[in-house]
């Protein structure tokens, strides 16, 4: 009964040590997982922030581009009006010259 009992006790102690070792490994793995989850959350927040920032910049550029196009069209219309006015003045001036000749 003695040697079998001692061998049985040794097996129980070894199993308890293995259980403790596995519990420490589990705790370490859980800690690492939590750290990775925290890092993932941080990266997701950074990505979201940058995405919003880029979207805002895109909207600003689009708005500026639209404004510049409208301004260019307005200037083109003003130039067209000026050319028309110059043509009218030139025609009037030519007509007066012909009358005086």
C-alpha cells in the first residue's frame, strides 16, 4: 500500500503542477488577448478619425473646386459681355466715320 500510495501522491502533485502551469499560461494568454483587443480598438478609432478627416478634406476640395468653376464661368460671361460691348462700340464708331466721310 505504501509504494503505490506514494506513487499516486506523486502523480497527483504532478497533475496539480501541470494545472497551475496551464492556469498561468491561460492567464498570460488572456492578458495578451486583452492587450491586442485594446490595440485593435485604438487602431479602429484612429482609422475612423482619419477617415472622417479625409472625408472632410474631400468635401472642402469639392466645395472649392465648385466655387472656382462658378467663378470662372462668371468671369467668362463678363468677358463675353465686354467683348460684345467693344464690338458694339466699334460698330457705332465705324458708322459715325462713314457718316462723316
